[in-house]
C-alpha cells in the first residue's frame, strides 16, 4: 500500500494506472514549492518512460503513447505554474475508465 505524503517523492518504475493514480493523489495534497518540485520530477520520469516506449511503438500503441505524453506534459506545466490541483485533474484523463 502506498503512503500518501506530499513530502515524499513517489517512486516511478512504470507508467501504469496505479503509478499515475499515486502521483495524482500526491498532487492533490501538494501545497508548497518543494512539493511541486517533487511532482515535476515524478512527471519528468513518467514522460521519460513513455518517450522510451514510444520510440519502438507502432499503430494504436504509438497513438495512445503520444496522447499520454501530451497529458503528462500538460500536467507538468501546470505543476510548474503552481497549480497542482489542475495537474491532478489533467491526469484524470489517464486514470479514469474511458466510456
């Protein structure tokens, strides 16, 4: 079970829904410059992992990864602007089931 604390850096080993939800939960409680710096670093790592996977992807997977990268970049920019709650909402597109 993941402990939620804005003062801790989330370990990012993949870009699974579980990892994204964990970062989203941390974004919701981040309220300082230091917290936002942690969240930016976590989103940077997600972006790096997605970009590596995208380099070998084709077809529908390539399209999905490209969309994910755009959302991660948007969330990263929002955190950089001091808007972690907006970043958490942006990540919602990646963690909520699609209808």
